[in-house]
C-alpha cells in the first residue's frame, strides 16, 4: 500500500484548489515589480496595515459559527446557519463603524493606516460574507468555486490599483482600496454562481442554533482571536517600535512570502477540514490518522524546496526584480523563510482539533502561544533592545518552536482517538 496515493478524490481536490489559489496569489507577485514602481513603501505600509488590522477584526465577524455550515448534518439547518451568520456579520459591521470612529487616531498610529481607515468596515463586511459563502461551497464540495473567489479577487485588485494610479497619479491608498474593491467584486460574482436561496427563520430557531453551537463563540472565537493577534504580533510590534519605512519594507516581504501561503493554507485546510469532519462523524478514526499523516507528508514535500529558494535566493531575487531600493525586503524575506516553512506545513492541519471536537484544547494552545510570543517579543525590544532585522530573525525561530508544539499536540490527540 502506497504511503501517498495522489490519485484519490481527496488529493485531487487539494491539487485542483491549491493550483487555482496559487495562480490567484501568483498574479499580485508577478505584478509586484510594477506595483513597487508605482507605489512606494508608504503605500505598501497602508495595505499591510489594512490586512493586518482587518485580520484581527474578522475573527468575530460571525462568531466562528460559519464552521457549523460544514458540520451541520441537515441541509436545511445548514442554510439556517448561513442566515444566522449573515445577520451576525451585519450587526458586527455596525459595531466596527462605531469602534473605528472612536479609536481612529490610535488605530492609524499603530497600524500605519492613515488614508483608508474609514473604508475598513466595507472590507470587513465584504470579506466576511465571502468567507460565509466559501464555507457553503466547502459543504457542497464545490472547492473550485471557493478557489475561483481568490482568483477573481486578485485580478480585480490588480486592475483597480493600476486604474487608480492612472487616473489620480501617485497616491498612498491605491493598493489598499484596490484590495477592498477586489474582495467586494469577488463576493458579488460568487454569490450569483452560488444559487444559494435563503428563507427567513424564526427568532426561536436562531436562538436554538446559537445554543447548539455555543462552543464556537465561547471557545473557538476568542481563541481564534488570540491566534490571529498572535500571527499579527510581528506587524503590531513593528508598527509600534519601528518607522513606517521599515514597516513598508516588511510589508513587501510579507506580501510576497507569507500572505500567499496563508491563503493556500486556508484552501488546503478547508478540504482537510471537510474530510476529517466526515470521518469523525462516521467514527472512522483510522482514516483520520491516515489522512492526517498523508497530508502532512504532502505539505512537507511541497514546502521544503520553496523554503530553500526563499532562504538562499531572496536577497538576490528582490534586488533584481524590485530594484536595489528594496534589498531590505529581500533580507527580511530570507528571515521569514522559517516562518513560511512551518506555516505551510502545520497551519493547514490546525483545523484538525476543531473537526474532532477538541475546541477547548485548540483554544488553550492558542492562548499559550499568544502569551509566549508576546512576552518573548516584548523582552527582545524592551530589555535587549534588538535591531529591526534581529527582531524579525529571533521572532522567526520562536514561531517555529510553537508550531512544533502545535504539531505534537495534534499527533497526541489522534493517538488518543485510536485507543
């Protein structure tokens, strides 16, 4: 019996979706030499701040109940969950508008979002609705439609940022505004293709769904919030302790190296989540073990060659492709290669603990990770007063350590299932 049977439907879905998402993420990378000649590090800082700050806010947009769209056994009930998450998203967007109006100055200072901060609620709403739609596609196993959303988003993003520069000339908001419009257009197009027809449900049914899936807002949403903040800690500390110029150099490296991987990881993770959930519901624990380790091996085989390219070639590649002015981004990319390796291998598998109903264990790990990384980074900057590049380098190896711990926790939980 082969350790990796790549001809199965599961791996075909992974490859088909991963290829589409890879193409979607490759488009901004291919156009990035043009982008860095139209927009400077201040504009890159704006979009970096937008994505980072929005990632934190998006955690609570539907209280993580969108996971129940996949887990719910009954199709009509699943549609009711979709309706519930949409309602929660609109309520949350109103709260975001109020929050930004109150804390606008402080948010702009930390995340370097000076020109597009008022558009963030639109981005949150569009992205949240698109995410809900993607979970519906996962339930129906329409993985290609989910991947096409990223493709549409990338194409419209590039088109809008070029048009905005052509019409207005140099500006700091073109990249960020293009990103927002890309997500909005992707949602509108994908919604038409979804043919999702929702019916109004009673307040009583909405309450029963909230009670049934209470673990998601009580445990998964807060822990996921801590997890996202943990992922964005590097951005927050760089924004708080270093210049906007350094923030912009980091932003390009992050955009080329880590952001594409996060989307690919999410895409692979959604297929992995559906497969593990399906086997957990049917008590097929041996298959869970098999799928987990096969997926782990596949991700390692993909990640290692790319890791070596980034680690040994990023300084040369960045200086040639983007110009000598962006050599600093190449140095940062080399250090982020370690982060890339562990995010690519471990992140897609992290959804396992949710799929096998170990929400609390997942939450405890995320809390522990956040506390460890926050204290570690605070000490680096306040006690040792390390330089900008040294800070990123130490961060990378600390993050690798916590991902190894995460992987061990998942393996232990699978072993417990098999007893």
